C-alpha cells in the first residue's frame, strides 16, 4: 500500500471538513440552475476557489477550471471533474434545503459532486507543498444536455493532461460502497431529427398528394430492423423514436412530418454504423413513399469507456477508504449517457460511482431524475476522500 493510501490524516482532514461540504451541497440544492444557465452556481464556486487561493479560468459562460500547482516541482497532470447543472423538474421533498427555484431540482446529485470537489480542493491546496505535478479542477456546466465537457476540450484544457478522474453519486448503490468498472459503462447518446417532406391534398383524393404521415410511420417501424437484423444480438443497442408529429387537419394529406429519437451504443464503431443505418433507412423508406427527408443529428455524448489501469487504481484507492469488500468491480452497463466520455476520449481515466443510498431510509431510494430524489449525505465525505486520494496516489506514483 502506498503512503497516500495508508495515510490516516487524509481521512481526518475529510471528516473535519465534512459539515462544510454538506452545507455547500445544501446551498447548491436550494439554488439549482439549468444547463448553460448556471450563473449563480459558478459565481459561488469561484468565490470558494478565491477563498482557497486557487487560481481559475472561466470556461464558456458558466464553467470554470481551477489549478493547484504542486510546489515539489513539475510532474504529471491530473484533471478532476464535477458537473454543476440541475434539471427542469419540481423538488417534491419536504426538507429544509428544498429547492427555492420552482420547477428546478438537483435531482441527479450534481450539487453533491460540486460540493465534494470543492471539499477535495481545500485539502489538496493545503498539501500543495508536498505535491509534485498539477491538479486541474473542472467545474463543468451542461452535463445534462451533453454540451459542457466539449467546451473544456475545445478550449484546450485537456491538452497535456495525463489522466482524468470523475465520479457520480449513485442512489442505487448503498452508502459506503464504491463502483469502479473497467471498460464501457455508459452508452453514447445521439439525438436524431428527421423532417419528412410530402405533398398536401384532400384526404378524399390521396392519389393527388404524397403522404408524409405514412412515410414517417414506415420509417419509425423500419428503424427497428437495425437492432433486430443489422447489429449483433450480443452488442446492446437502442434505436428509439420518441416524437412523431404530422398533419394539420383530419381531412388533409399531410405534407410534412417530424420524427425525433435517440441512438445508444457502447462502442465507437457500433455508434458510427448505427447512425449511418438510421439515415440510410430513413432516406430509402421515404423515397419508396415518394417523399424526401432532412436528417440532423446532435452528438450529446460518446460511449463512456473506462481505461483498465485507472479503473484498477480507483478500486485500490476506494478500498483504502471503505474496505475491499465494499468495492464493486462489475456492474451492468447503463444505457444512460454522461459527457465525461468527452474527457475520456482525450486522456486515460475512469468514472467511478459513490453510493448514496441508505437502506434504512426510504427517502433516499428514489432514482435519479425523480422529483423526490435525495442522497444520504454521508456519501459526500467518501466522494471527497476519493478525489483526494486518487489524485495524490496518481501524482506520487513514479
């Protein structure tokens, strides 16, 4: 075991600051802000970084990256990430820290991510004289819409980074447990939009029109053949149409229809193949109905693929915090997406999960994105300690 993993003072420092982290989490929980509008959230984060004498730089309008430069000299660079946005969802809980912004709710734990990384930043800053290398602290906006991580990448903040580390609080995992799984853990997320063009006519004379409704319905059905007939049954894929709008009146052949859906995959190769297949099938089915289409795709997130060595390190570090028996190294893949994948596409790293479900408290049983979502706040100290120990263990390893 490395000196970092055996060092009891880290846990003592984490526990000493635990109430402060909880207070920060409750502040952010009361004042949630949606993606790309996290103005007050990032303002408070910058205030906390300023108090800690950690220099930072704005990333976009509502993100920031802080830097802790080790005083022992140059070395490796690690990036720690926390997402900061909330959801457009009411907060139905009856608690003192309930959201004060109607219709907005930190229902995915990002408030805890932010508070935990700020708690870790305080401990790491206090140890800068003993750190060799650089720690970047990414407070990232707009994870929920897949628009935040790419701003950090495009601004060059991942260039020269040797490893990236992130974590997510998980209400489906008992408090006191840590998940670190190598390989693909979260699916990609692409949103496609298809506009079908036909020709209007009276419904009594359909032969004089070109029916966009029929074409759109046929496209919706035929897209399911991709999963059923074009992809290996051993390769999990989702192709789903969630929106189909068409027509203006019951007795008019619709001249336009609109479809919107999503593709989810676990590999870059399958993702590329399936997206091409969606456009190919939509185009050809439309042509068979004498229609044309406009096809558009939004890249929300790549597949999230954890690298082997970082996943092993997170499990090793986590075991020093909660015990090896509480480390989960295998878990079913999630078809949910997370744009931390954009960081992992640039540098090796891992995205861990920290349990925040208390088996004796039903109020923490609600899933993410539920109006009653909450966490067992004891998990915040574990998240804070995992950030600290992972960064120090990586930078101190020769």
